[in-house]
C-alpha cells in the first residue's frame, strides 16, 4: 500500500495535505467535462477540483511497485497537480519540476526515471473513470517522462485514478485494494485511495468529510444544471446534514425538481389515459348500437309474425286512370 509513515517525504494522509498556489506556467488543478447521463440521457457538465490533494513543497506521495524482486525494487514519488521534487539522490540529473518519479528504493546504485514532466496542458491529460458516470471519479495522466528505449521507444507516463469516495465506492471493496504501481510497456498506473476531493463539485461534504453526509447520494440535478446531493428520507440540506422534515423554503432550495424525463413521463401517462378514455367511449357506443339493433329486430318480428313483408311499396308509375272511362 502507499507509504503512510511520517517523515521528510510527507505522507498520502489527508491530514498532511496543504493547498499550494499554482506554479508559474502551471495550469489549475480543476477540470470540467461534458457528459451524457446513462440513466436519463440528460447532458450536463461535471467539474472536478483536486487542488486539496496537492502536497506542500518538498513533499510527495510515495507508492511501491506491484513487484518486489531483486532486480525490481522500485518506489514511486508523485504529487497531484504539481512537482514532486526529487525524492532521491539518484534523481539529481532529472528535471526538478517533474510531477512523478520512479527510483530504486534501496538507493544502492540503482536508477531514477521521470514519469512525467511539468504540470501543464502538454503533459497533463484528464479523463473520467466512467464517461457516463462522473460520480465514479476522475483520472489524471502525466506525460513526457524519461524516454523508454526499445522495444517501446516512447516517453514514460503514469495514470493516476482518483475514485470519488461516496456510498457506492465505500461499498465496493475493489476501490480499497492494495495501491501499488502497475507497469505495462513503460506506461504506469496507480489507484489513489478513494477521496471526496475526487467527486464532482456540487456534492458538498459534511463535517465528517463524507459526500452528502453519507445520508444520500451524489447525482446530476438537471433543474439546477449541476451536481447535488439527493438525500435519503428523513434527511435534508445541501449536504444531507440535517435530520427531519425540511421546511418549505429549504425543500424548494435543495430538492430536485421535475426534469425533462419527468415531464415526458407525465405526458405519456396523460396520453395513455386519453387513449383509454376514448376506447371506453367507443366500446360503450358500439354496445348501444348492438342493443338498438336487437330491439329493432324484435319489434319487426312482432309486427309481422308470419314472416311476410310488413309493407308493400306502391308502383309510382302505375296509371290510376286506367279504369276511368272517359267519353270523348
């Protein structure tokens, strides 16, 4: 797991985290993503800010390699959105502004490699863990490290996965596995410990530093066009920190409204009600006509019990004067 000991190299523990001002030429530790929800297909914007994870000067996060063998006894030093300093005398010839290093932890004549360069647009690449579910967290890839020779022939890089610490990730043990660096073809990968800092902005934290006070879940509120806490029954507030029934004012401020999908469902429901009502009216009229036909047939039978024609049409063309003798 990541090195949690106190010392000159700092620790990954949140209690040791201090926010630094951006370095000259550096970019902000904040990123927004356009995305489409896989649940309601609504488009939205998810914004992340990892600046609270940035270590103070002369400090860094330390991780171990997934393999610990005689010829691969590596440690890794990295910072979030800033330089990691040079963690070992083996790295004296490397760029002092690099964001991550790989070095021989025994410091016994081994080597040191940069896994990134300065933190700028050319050497930092952001992405979502799940493009359709921003509440899972964000990834940050450092590029422009020490060149890797044959057969890969490319610059080293490291991708850091930052899971959003919420009720879903807390229940998923895969997010709490041993955080060790994995390597494939000179690309390195590490899972950071789940943290509320990796959740979309808008899902506020309570005093316990948990998303939505662990009394709700973080989701996209299309009415307010931002992420917000959706509280469990019996809880309310911007971070679901208050127990009981909300007042009218607080409920209207924090409760999500009816979005486009909700309106569409209401329309479909009303349309179905209309179709059902129309079908009932048509059925009633058909039954009424059938009853009238039955009554008319019974009346006709009563008027003509012998089954003969009840009425005889007169020949309108017959000459009624044929029997009249007219004297010329």
